[in-house]
């Protein structure tokens, strides 16, 4: 990836985290860890890959994005706002009873959202349906989905994983956010999903493993996915939960919750410093 472009996408990822943090602080709650681990994925998708139009969010041939781990809204809403789907200042209404920005993502209220979520495991199945519909309707859009590694313990995930290669859905891109932590501990100790790459290969997927916090590797993986003609692609994104803020990283405490005032200042200053460095 060209250095200037890489820097710009890293800058967007830092801004996505900053605005996500502000939303969580305003709401006094929210999911930090898994939201922060996917910031680079969101940056690459919304600022480089997705064929979307904020002025026409329901355009029939648009690319689709499904946040299957639907609680990771703080950074997803931030990406949508930065991309121009709604005002950035609305992020401070996150989770308010009178706000359209609920804790779990909703397609009927938020511009740019293609699927509501909440019950883990279901978003991936819906994205499979979207991809199949694109084939039936002879439209050339792509469908991108982000699941969590804890989420893919759900049985419905593996039903969809079996179906997608059967229908040769090469227009489907699945990201697994493999940050190795879920609500109450380590994924491999609670219900191991490993060896993850081997499982998807056995189901007939094209499998790519990457550093999911590196925008260049994310972009390269998507380039490779575009060359695969006979099967869907899964990108196993090895990430750091809470990425971008030292007190959040790899700490299961920050799956959800709200930083104390002092913790918020620490996190905000770290993110601001990253943004200034990338802008400089």
C-alpha cells in the first residue's frame, strides 16, 4: 500500500476510536474492547472499499456491510458519521432513550446500516442471504460481514459457513475479529474455536490470516479475495481487543463498560496524540 494512503487509513482508524470513545463516555456505557479491535477494518471498508453513497444509502447496487457482532456500535457509528451518513455530533446521543443510535445496530433508524443485529450469530446468515440475492438478481455488489470470535461459537454461524461455499458465493467477504477474548474470559478456555483456519478450509472457504490491526494487510487480503472466483473468502483478522489505548488492550474488563474520569482522560489523550502524529 502506498504510504500516504496507509497513513490516511490509520488516521481514520484513530478518529473512529476517538469518536467511539466519546460516544461511550456520553452514554455511560458501551462495548469498548471489540469496537476498538475492528477500527482498522472499518477504516479500510468505509474509506477505501465499500461502494456506497451517503446521499443514497439504499442504492440497489451498493456494497453491503453487516455488523454481525451488533453490539460493537460505538466505532461503527463513528465510521458512518465520519463517512457522512449522519452528523458527527449525534454520536453524543448514543444509547439515549430519544436517540436513533441504539446500543445494538438498527437498519430502520440509522442511515447506512444494512442489517439490524443483537442476537449473536444471525448477522452472518443474513449476509449470506444478501450475497445469494445479489447472484440471483445479477447485481455485482459485494457483501462484507464482521463477526466476533466469541460469536462464532454459535451453531448458526456454522450452518451459514456450510451454505456459502455450496452456493459458490465469491461475492461474500467474512471477517472474523479474532481478538481471543469474549465477555467473561479467554475464547479458547470458554469454548475453543481453534484451529479456526483449518475449520473454514474444511467447510470449503478460501482462508486468509492477517494482522487485523494493519490497514495494509486488510487491503491486501481484500485484493486477494477479489481474485477468488468459485468460493467465499474468510479473513481471520488477528487483532488486539481494546486496540489503540494502553489501558484497554488485551484486558477482558473492557469488553463493555465506561472508563472512570481519569481513565477517560488517559484514553482520550493517547488517541489525540496518535491523531496529531498521523496528521503531522
